[in-house]
């Protein structure tokens, strides 16, 4: 018998306010054509003043719990991926725990920027496999609008706010790739590339929040190579082929990166879930947002093999194979 981390609920939340590319042209020198051609983004959601990261995360968590008819009291661990926490401390996860009325178990944040949700899934899966948790709420939530330089057209058009969540439950499997649940996770990082994608502030370095800075061409170049490498390793170790993947749900950073990665891996474009056009880059929230959307519109069905992957500042990157 093998213990698997099976998805039993999913949900998401997006702020009501939406900035279209036309709206962006009133803020910086850009155009709809320029943004769409380079990124595939057409709009993004922006959190209102009261919509903190924990607020977005709680809404997504409630949706995930409701989708599976899950009692919050049965959750014994919350792992929340974010690079934009409510506070330096306490963790945003504990704020969600309190908002959901959960008084048992544990809650903590994971910080791997855009790769955060993949890291959170891997963390939750290992807690479950070790027998330390039975039901884990895994959340990706961001308010990147709070750390953008709204005069920098190269970055401010890219990002949006949102949150997504899944609930993982310990269930028995036979140890084969036919099992439902998380089949494998693969995480990587290389801190030498900090200056390619980073925020120029922090409590210890500048005592400020800072703004996001990025070298777009360098990020693109590393992203395609790194993501293809981790996905190929994931498939190789699992004994699976790319053509067996039902749905490829990548980090929604840039349509060109998504297309180039899928092509390099030999994944049919019809099997790629795309939400970047509607949400922009929501960092750690992008994958769970896309998973929830694809589950709600019935693209992802029980038994489907789903591949997720992401790369973020650090650099960090990783992938996971999940049998839904």
C-alpha cells in the first residue's frame, strides 16, 4: 500500500476590479498590441484596499472547501505560497487559519515566488506521505499590485492579483502511475540569478517593501530551458510520456514562454490550460487559479493526468505530476 495525496477540492478567487490593456495605456506608454504580442495578456485583476493577500487566500480556500463539501475543522495543515504576505509576521497562513475558524493543526507560508505553489504542493505531499497530516489546504495567493512600479511599463503590465487553492487528502494507492494523487514532485533553485528577477527592498536590506525588477529576456531564456529540464526529469522518473499527459497547467507568466515550453516538450497545444490572457501573471496564485478554472469548466476530470510547472525569482523552479 502507498499513501497518496489526492485532490478532493479546488477553488479560486479574483478581485472585482479589472484593468484591461486599454486601461494600462492611460498609465504608461504602451498599447494593447504591444502587450498582447509580447505576453498574451489582455487584462488583469487588481485587489481593492481591503483585499489583502489573506483575504484573497481565504476566499479561494472557502471555495475549495465548498467544492468538496469539506469541513474546515478536518484540515490539519495549511501551506500557503506567497511572496506578498500581509505582514512580515505572523504568516499569512495563520491569518487564513483564523478566518476559517480552524484552531487545530499547523499553518505556515512558503516563499518561492512564482514557483511557490509547486513548492507548497511538494511540501504538503511530503507531510502526507510521512503520516504527519491527513488533510492539507494548499493555497497560492498574491497581491503583486502592491509591489509594482506603476511607471515601469516593462513590468507593471505583466502582473495581477488573485488566489487559488486545493485540498489534498491522504488516500491509499497501489503505488502505480494509475493511482490518483500526487505522483511525483521535482524542485530546483539557483541563487546566482537573483538580479534577474527580484524586489529591491526588504526588512533587513532596506527596511522598505521595494518594487519588482526584472530582466525579461534573461528570464525568458532560463525559463524555457529550466522548465523543460524539470518536466523531462519528472516524466522520466515516473515512467510516463508527454503524450500521456491530459492537461499541462503551467505557471501563467507569459504566453510565449508557455508555448515554447510546450513545444519543446512535445505537448499538444490543445492540452495546455491558458489563463494568462485573463489574469496576467499572478505569481504563486497562477497555477491553482488555472487548475480551478479548468476543473470548473470540466476540462480537468477525475483520473486525468495533470502536469504543473513554474519558475520564479531566485531562480526557483519545479514541476509535479498529479492524477486528478
